C-alpha cells in the first residue's frame, strides 16, 4: 500500500515539471538499499569458514590435550575479550554476537574430553552476557557461571565456583585478558593464562603445559615434605 502511495506522489511531483530527465541513474549501497552489499557478502563467507574451522580447531585441541597425562578438572573462561571480541555491556541484547575464531572448537573439544568448563566474568550486564551465551548455543555447556561486577579481581568469583563445583583451585585452569585478574587468581592456586587476542589453540597449549608444571611442583614439594617429616630427629617425638 505504501509503495502505491509513494508512486502516486512521485507521479504528482513529476507532473509539476515540463521537462524530465531522459535517464535517472541510481547508486546502490545506502542509496537504494540501506547497507553495503560487500559487508553482507563478507559476513556470509566468514560464517561459512567459521563453521568449517570449528571442527578442525576441535580436532587440533583434542590432539593437544592428548599430549598431557593430567588435565585440569575445570577450565574457567572470562567472557569479554577472552571468548568474544567485545564488552557485552556496550552492546544490545538484540544483536547476534560472535566468538573468537578458536573458542567454539576448544569448548567442544573440552566437552568431548570430559573437562568441565565455567565462566568468571566481572561484566555488569549479566543479562546481556547470558542472552549471548544462549544465542551462541553454548550456555548449557558451563557447569558454573559467575557473572557480576566486583571490586576484587575475581577472588569472589572463584570462591563461588569452588563452592559450587567442589573442584580445588589447583585442579583449575583459567583464561583471562586482564593482568590484574591473572595475578590475583594465580595467588589462589589456580593456573592462570593471560590471553591477548582471545582464547586460541596456542593459549590452550600454554595453559595445559603450565598446569602440568604447577602440578609437578606441588608433587615435588609434597615429597620433600614427606622425606623431611620421616627423617629421624626431625620432630620431637623421634628424639624420645
Ligand atoms: Mg575480559
């Protein structure tokens, strides 16, 4: 109906002029349609590659995990600039978010290997974060989701995750893009990895090898302590 009305008014407008152009030439993008055609084309192509990539990333992540004898019981991810390339507080719930290119493949591999995953985010907009996790189809993968703003650098997030899951800090691996969170959370005993361009296969490999090193360190210390406590003369009781 609108089209017809516009057409009639256009006819009227043209009726006001004695001479009309013989030819009217139109641009396309943002002249006859409200977008750049190329942007849409590239987006469609990218999402196709993304789909193909997920399976490949997953397989590589499985291979990387196969290199390690012991895996973390729980891997905790930050959200903004760790699994997706934006602050979700700056976006609208209506938008369709996208993950960093390796994030989905890594999550799928962890699920296959039986490694639990959780979220620790200081985002002030938990509703947007949850909507995005839902839209991305990964919300149900997380055994715990702690999303709230706080002045501590995620110590309270990890205390809650520990209470909820019962997983000790030294059996967890954590990925985040902020130095201060990494510093604070590693002091709790969690192996923590700083990511610079989002979580990817290189970060996964780095995380798993640092996790193994930390476990070996704990083991060595335990053995040292055992040897020490078994030495004659090392305690009052042994002297008697
Ligand atoms: Mg972040």
